[in-house]
């Protein structure tokens, strides 16, 4: 049997971590089985539908570079893949259930349903009171044909239980009397509800495995009842562990970014995000963290999923991102970070494109920060001193521990002596030169470097000093040192 699975989002919100996790697990499972991964848009909730969310879905998956085999944008043999384009089908199947006596017309007005809801709430129960269930079928058909507004409801077989085996959670059993009482399948506007459309489409699209978040588990008995009502074999279900925040509550905006858009904006790399999300609720090799998508696809197995909910750890994701940043070449990293540099106005005003030299300098500066950043958005802030003259810090900033102003001026003058050669040396050569100089002067290496660093980069903590002097060149470095000496001597 061919494995076919799907990601079936409702475009009622931005793509977020939970959704991506479901999509990715479906993708990996299909790949691991040589099967097909399908995208289906479940857009039957017209009040919450927004085309912007559809666009966000496509943009997100484009950015992640995660591709489906069949879907609304690329078509496929089981299309259309958008539920609002399949309305006649749902009507046909709802009517089939009417004919079989597995469903019935309901003529209750929304006002009456509201009254029922309130009354039931007071009695600590919920759902429909099944009033129309017993209207004789011929009479109901006549009323519908006469134009009376109606919905079609599923006739849940009462006094029985529904059982299914979840691939992860094992045997699940629900008493039918506890299942949502006779839910609507087809609404009065002709749109199907989630339950009908989901089951009909999974069947017609040949879905063999339904991998979805555990929040859908409570709908599954109802879906199984629907499959049986049609006389169909249900697919295999696997409800994925929930994704929680560190406090054990469902991951939400309270915990931090959840929309993929936001991670993108902050400068996370899609590979890092996918790698981290792939390990939410699954474990592979002990002690191994970094996996390519291909590796994950080879290793993925439903047997490796954890039952317990997964905890989303922002720090761990940051770590992953840092790892992926280090794997980029300088050119790749500069290209990825460029939009952030432009937005931050690194080369002039915000949005300024910068000259060819600016861009070349930006690329050349990547080795200075590659080991030191966790996301792209941090990069411009760390490199500002290379592109704009930093203000000269106050004298106190220059003074090494246990030193004083007079000594510091002397140290910086020594630094000035070697600045020109330093600009032409590689790190090893530069290191040797400063060591030798510190020795002849009888000063500590750190003490020699501190005032020089503050003068050249404008801060006590900065990217590597030698690389900075090299990139700035002798002339600009000297000018900064002189400006600093000016400030220091005024203090004396
Ligand atoms: N449309 C549902 C959602 O928004 C699909 C749930 C399922 O996978 O069955 O997630």
C-alpha cells in the first residue's frame, strides 16, 4: 500500500511552530516510506478565513524549502486540494449518509440551538439535544425540498463504543454517548463542517496515515464513526505529542515568537528551525543534534516518536541557529545577513544599499562574527564600528584593571607604534608581534591590547581586534587611536 499523508491547515492564522511540526513530520514520514506528502487547504471556516493566511502558508514553506508532492499550487491526481472548491462533493456524501439513514435533516433555528446550548450548559452537558433525529425521513425530505433551511447531522449510534488504535497512544475507546451529540456535517449555507470535509477528503485523496497534533484526538472517535457510516476503512491515526512552553503550558505567544514569520524576521535560518522542530517529540541518535533533512527522512520512524509532550526550548533553538550560521561560507552568510544590515542602516541611512566596497567589507567581516552570533539580526549591531566612526569612549573605558591613566596612555602609544604593521599581518603573525612587544615593554599582553581595542572598536568587548585592524586598514586605525589619545590626554 502506498503511504500518503497530508498537512491540512485551516488558513485562519499565521503558520506557527505547531503547524510546521505537523507538516514536517508528515513530510518526513512520507519520505521515509517512499510515499507522497500532500497539502490540503481546509478553508471551510469562512468567518475566520483570510487570503493573507494562505499567502503566509506559501511564503513560509517557500522559505523553509519544504515541498509537497501534491497541493493546490502544483495540482495532482486527487485535486482540487482546496476544500472550498470541492463543495458539491461534500453535499453528495452528506446526502449519501441521509439515504443510508446514518444522517438526518435538522431544522432547528440558530435561536433554538442557542437556547439548547444555554440550558445544557446549566445542566453541565453540551451539544445538540437531538430533537430532529426522530422526524420521519420522508417528512424531513419533503420539508427540505419545500425550501425550509436545514443542516445535515450525523446520527451517532447510541449505546455503543467506538474504538481505534492510535499508532503512538495505543488503543483508544470512547462511549458514543460521550461523543459530540450528532454534530452538523453540512451547514445551512452548503458548506461542510471540518469533520465531514476532513473525512471525505482523506478518503478521496487516498490518505493512508493521519499524523496530526494531539489536540485533534477528541475529534477522532467522531471521524471513525463517520468512516464506518460510509462503510470505509479509517486510515491509520497517529496523534503527535503537544508542543509546550518551558512552563508546561501549550506553546503560545506568551512564551515568545511562535509564528514562523517572526523567527524569519529575527534571523533564524530555515535549516536550523527545521532541524530543531524535527526533534520535538522524536529522538534519533544519542548525542547527535545536527541532521540534514535527507538524514531525517531516512531515519524517521513512527516508532521513534515520544508519547510525552515536547518542550520548546528557545535557547536550544538559538544554539542550533548558531551552529547553522557557522556552517555558512562568508559569502553565504553575508548574503543572508545583508537585508538586516540594510534595514539597520549599516552602510548609511536605513535602507541605503551601500557601495560595492561596503558590501565587500561586509563579506570580509563575516569571520569576525561567525562564531559569536546566534541569529542574523544580531550581525549589524556587532559590526557597526567597521562602517561608521564610533564615538570615542570616556577615558575610564580605556584603563585596564589595576592600571591608571598615565600608564594607559603609554600603553596606547605602544599600540600606536605597531598599528601599521598589524594591519598587514595575519592573526598568527599579529599575535607574535604583540607578544614580543609586550615583553620588551615589560607589560601584560592584555594590558597592551585593552586600550588599543577600545580605541579601534569603540568598546571593551568587541569582535577580534587583529581582524578589525586588518579590515579598517592602517590609516583608519591610526586616526581612531589618535582621537582616543586626544581624549585621554585631555583628562590628564
Ligand atoms: N484543518 C485542521 C487544522 O487546522 C486539520 C486537522 C487534521 O489534520 O485533521 O489543523
